[in-house]
C-alpha cells in the first residue's frame, strides 16, 4: 500500500492542474461512500516550514518511483499545483486491492505541460506510458510491474474537460469521480449520513487533512503500534495547519468503547513522549510535552499540539535520520565533521577497513573497561561517517567491572537522539555508583571511514562543549 500511495501522490503532484487560488477542503468532490480521504492544500503547504521538508522528501521519492522515465522539474511543477483530494472505499495491504481516485486542481499551464509530457512518453517509452482510447476524454496509463514483455497498468492520468485532472487505477473510478465533481453522483457534502460525515469538521483551516474508518482487513504487522491502535479504534482523523510561526496538529480517534479510549489515551501520551526525545535539550523536551495535550471525552480521544514550525521541521529531520542513518552522512563539501561526544570521552576508534566488495557491513563490538558511572550519568554513543557506508549502533551492554549479575542492555530505539544530523544517541544510567564495563555493538564501515566514540557526563555536571573527532 505504501508504494501505491507514494506513486499515486507523486504522479498526482507531477501531473495535475487548474485554479491556483487557495481553497479549503471541499467535501463536494468526495464520493458519499468514501471510507477514507486525504487532502492537501499545496499552496499553503509550500509556504509552511513543515511543508518544505515534506516537499524535499517527495522530490527524492519521485526520482526513485519514476526511475527517470518521466523527467519533470519538480519544483516548477509543484508551483502550479493547487489542491489534491484523494479518496476511496477500500484500504488493503495489497496495492492491487486499493481503490479510489485523486482529484487535482492547479494552474492551467500545468495541464498543458502534463499532457505534453505524457504524449512524449508514449513515443519515447511506449512500454511505460500508453494512451487510453476508450474513455470520453484524454487519458494515459502508466505501466510497470515485474513483467518486462507485458507490464501491468499501475495508474491512469486523465484530462476531462472540467478544470481538474484525475488519477486512478480504474477507468470506472475516473468516470465516477468526474460525476461526483459535476454533482451528478452523491457527494460527502450532500450526504449527512455518509461514513465520513462526522470526521471532516477540522479540515477547513488545514493544509493537510486525512480521515478514515478502520479497515476490516489487517494492513499492519501484529506487533506494530499502528496495528494495536487500529484494534481499539473505529475511525480517526488528522488535521495539520499553520498559524503564524506555529504549526497546529489535531488528531482524533473514535474508540470502540470508553475502556478502549482510556488505553488509546495512554498510547498517544507515550508516543508523544517518545517523539519529544528528538529534542536536543531538556528544556526543549519540556516545552514540547507542555505544548501537546491528550484528552479523552467518552469514547473519543484527541491530541492537540501547537508548536514552532521550525522546531517541528527539525524534529522531523531527526526522526528521519534515526530511522535512516544513511541520510545523516555529510554531503560533498561539508566544511567540518559534526560533534560525536558530550562530556568525558572514554573511548574513540575508527572503523576497521575491509574489502567493500566482500559483502555488506557486518556487526562488530568494542569493550571499554572500568568506567566510572554514577546513578543518572548520561552515556553518549556517537558516530561519524564522512563518505562512509550506512553505520549505526545496535546496543550497549553495561556490567559491573568486578563481575557478577546480568548486564543491563540499552537499545537505540529507547535512547534520545542528539547532535547535529543525529550524530549522537544518549541514555541515562539507572544503576548504583561504581565501576562498569561497557560493551558497544555497532555496524562496522568496511571502507574504514567511520569514526565512533563513547562519552559520559555526570548528572551534576554542566554539559561540556561538544568535541570533534580527532583527525586521522
């Protein structure tokens, strides 16, 4: 499902059109039987701090998804997109089972550019883009899939005479989406009993909005937090907007019962606390937690947050680096390495060079003996990869230096991300004062370019100025 949504969204961004004036979410373009909807006001999104980060990621995703088959100047194209509204009746883990349509509105110029590009693609790449001739308006199918000789149809881009561009996997869905837009088929706006009728109230002042009923089919792994949430909820919505320098977020979940609502409240509070760990100081962490409000009213749980947009964008970057360590590597021409220590340095080392052609990077470990730790000491694991491969820490074991007792094991997912570009992860030592041995497991860089460090800061000490890795 992820690949389908990213492909549909990106193609919709790159191949859509008409009316650049800012517009609020319109339930009149959504079919009455829709069970999920996603809306984006691209004019407002482009101007927001968070939106700039989203668009940067979409540009990278576009290059990956299209494989360069359709070469589009992403930034120029994005300036012509007004609003995007996607909806459907079915969510599934199988992309072939996901239905729905995307209605795109933007400037007239993009419509001309988009159809011209698609026509050129039918000539330059006839196996990848083909003209659809059995619809009452111009349309083009993007082909793909594992079969080289007979690729499967992935999505259709259609240009009806109305000031919209339609994107869907189904010809029938395209025709029906046009009828809804023209008021010839029931819409969400004219059907108060529609499944999503009670969920789009917060969409009017938002640049991003999504709402959905919980699908009956399992679409997430059993152990994923999202799967546990879906088991407790029957519907939910998310609205994101910007007011001045602050971004506002409103999330709402309809639980299956008041008891489940209480569990959902605790889960959302825990998730908020985990996200707050991406802040770089204790004061910023406190500010974020104070800005987030989780509440329960009967069987409805809400999360409201208003926070500086610039800091939310920085937190999003840190989360991305935490999940994709490769993205934290300095780019070409970086003036200096990022700091990887905080406090007293107890160990520094570089990766062990190997033959890069021998295979992927392998796990290695480093033992640091007789380190003095106090209750509440902050232990920092830092890594730097100037041009090296994707490196990360796997865990840190702490055992008494004199032996005896099982070691304490600390995993990165429960540590706080710190430092420029997420170069450090930290945790507080919960044991008694004493001497301990630390065993750090990490992914070795076979190119030998990565640097690693372990540092300790006592609980009563003021944070020391970060130090840079030693030149080799």
